[in-house]
C-alpha cells in the first residue's frame, strides 16, 4: 500500500544550548508566545530575547497561556499579532503554549476563518502564507513541536477541539535539554506519561508501518528507561534523552493517530481542566487493557514488555505510574464525584467527538463498553 508520511518541518535542532540556533534564522519581528512565569523565572525567555536582539530582531512577548490553551487566550494572541505584525512566531513553553502559538499563527494569516468552526469541520488551510513558526518546548511530553495538531479548550462547551493541518507543523523544532532542567517533578511526571501514551498508542495502531513502529517502540523503550531517572534525580543526560524520545513519539503519532485514551482524556480535561498528561497517564493502563482483547494488540504489548525487560507490560505501566506518583483514577486526581456523574453523558459524548476516537486504527468502542471503561477510569476499579 502506498503511504505518504509526515516527519517534521524544515529542521529538528537538538543539543544542550541549542536555543542559540535562533540567531541563524534571519528573523526580523518575532512574536514570542509563552505560558505563565516559568520561562521568565529560569531565564530562558531573557536568553531568547538576548539572542534575538543580538541578531537584530525585534520581539514582543505574549505570555499567560494557561493549561489546555483556552480559546479566549488564542484570540487575544491573534489580536496582539495584528498590532505587532510579526514575520515569525516563537512558541516557548509547554504543549499548551505551542498549541496556542500554532493556532495564532494560522488564524492571524486567515482572519476570515472562525477557529472553532474550522477545527470542528476540518476545513483548515494547509499552509501558512508568510509566518515562520519556531517551537521550543520546555516540557517533555506533548511533542507539539513536530505534530500537525493543535488542541484548544472551549470552556463554553466544556470540551477541547482539535485541528489538524500541515500548516500547524512548526518550521523548526528546537530541543534544548537545558530548558528542561528546571521542570518540577510533577511536570516531569505528567508530561512524561503523555509521551508514554503517545508511544504506546502509536505502536499498537492498526495502520502502523515499519518507520513508525521503530520510532514508537524505540521511544517507549527509552522512556521507560530514562523517565524514572529524570523524575527522581533530574540528571541532565536523562532529561535530554526523554526530551528527544518524546519528540520521536510526535513523529510517530502524527502518522498513525492515537486511540480512545486520548479521546476520553480530551473530554475529561475539557470539562475539569486537569492537565492533559496527568489524564493520559491515568487512563493508559485501562484503555490498553481493553484494547488487549485484540490478539494483535496483545502481541504488540507483549513485545513492548520484552523491549523493557518486563513480562507484563500493563503492570509495567502501573508500576511507572506509582514511581511517578500519578493517581490511579480520575477520582483520586480530584474530579468531583457528584459533578462527574451528573455530567457523565456529556463526557461520553465529547469523547466521541474528539478526533482520536474517530481514528481508523480501531473500530469504534461500543457505547456500553465505553461507559464501563470511563467509569473504571474514574473509580479505579
């Protein structure tokens, strides 16, 4: 079967201190999109601005992108871009900041389009006209720096919408391991479990191929080896390797898609505003246990177990959860019981709406099974 694959934009730049690559790009007016205060506190934002200034590039900072990239924040960024009129957007931060920057870049160039409608109807332009997009991730999990996906939270509808277009793939992904050294343990754990989810869901995909199987399985092996070290010790070498492996998962899932775990987690995160990586980490063993009813999937999970030296891969995921102090269920993560069951039908409905749940990798999970699965993910039983 003929298959065209997506790998990434123009370049992936790796290595400690690789943020200095910015000075080679010939930027003139850069719009920097970042999250809360972490990039200011650890000096990364100031370093990026100094590099830009040295190369003769004016810049403007748009900060305050919160978890799950709210629609209101994206629209505010687009408005700020229209005033500044940049030639480039630099996304500096976690997955939410990068997702927001992707949406800002595209909809700045296509002001006639409505973001939510375009996302939901899959009617997105496939290229940017003039904006150069550079992604510098500060966390190690979303792989948004190489993916063709942007996820935005629409609070009015208590859900997240996902857009997919080649125009969302950054031109440059800069993987500077130094930036990850200031990550708190909680962020290391949650972003790392997101990467594990990407690797596993991509590897067991029905539409996988030789290229993506090697990337996904290799990334899974590397993550199981180095993520606990990164979490427990903050070792620079482990941090850098996890940063690189999570990027590989992004290349893989951009080609294979993901499974129902991401569909459910998008729904739960859209309503309860818990971190995406935390939700993925909670849900992964439950959904993999369900998929393992398929002999082909079971065989692939057994192989992954052998790659990491474990007989039971599902138990290995649960052990990793415990090592990283990831709660075993959504209830333990603080999702209120009364509200969860009151809005349970909406959670199920929005799980169906999420593009990962419509992925051709799997037949749609029957409604009765999905409801039982989500209850197990909530109760931990």
